[in-house]
């Protein structure tokens, strides 16, 4: 199998996993939102563990992470349409935060600080990116004059961060998961040729 075929197969499998994760999260959070529980988070339930899978794809295949990223945005617009499309401001907030996520992952050089473990390195990177997303989303909402509950939006993002952090730590302890896959496969092929 060529590297290109492997890449598309890998992206497809990871994308399906991301879609399943977010669909299950939607079913659970929709039940919470439609329940009679009076929680601050009920107004804006939006849990998206797929961010971790997109983070993984960007690490493995760089710019090709844009494709599943766009598909996940469309998925979120479909799943959370009743919450997102109540006005034009919410789609703008979501698109801007996803754009920051993509641009950060595409432009960041991923310089590894050798003194910290991989899991901490990836956790810190993910947290910085996620905080940027949160700040951009909230700032645009405030600029556009949306009455956002700081408690509600913070609780929602805190749930996302906790869930995503666990997944990032699990992924980062796997030695051949959060890597530049093309470079890894070329190196592996050369090693097999010499063997």
C-alpha cells in the first residue's frame, strides 16, 4: 500500500471515529438539555470530543487535517442546528473558533521541549489551542451583543476540556500515534529495505 492510500484510509477511519464520538456525545447532551434538570449548562450544551481526533489527524498528516475539520464543522451544524441557527451570530462564533483551531495547528511548529514528557507537551499544546478557541468565541459573542452566560459557556468548555484532556493523555502515551506519519512510514520503509 502506498503512503497516499494509507493516509486516506487512516484519515477516513479517524474521521468515522470522530463522527461516532460526537454523535454519541450529542445524544447524551441532548438528553441533558431536554431534561427537566435546571443546570447552567442546559442553555448551551455542546460537547465535542472530536477535537482530539482532529488534533491527532493534524499531527499525523499536517494540512490534510483541514478536510475532516470541515466535515466535523458541518456535522456540528447538523447536530446542534437548533442551538446554533437561532441567529447569525452563533454560526459566526463557531466558525471563528474552529478557524483559530485550524490556523493554530497549521502554523504551529510543534517544537518539542525535551525536558517534559510527551503527554504533558501535548496536553499543554491542546489546552493553549482550546483556550484560544474559547476566548475568540466569547469575544465575538460579546462584540456582536449576544447575551452569553459566562457560567454556562465556561461549564460547557470545562466539560469539553476535561474529556478532551483525558483522550489527549491516552493518545500521547502511545508511542506511534501523535507523530508525523509520512516521515515515520518513510523511515520505517528504509529500515525494512536495509534489513
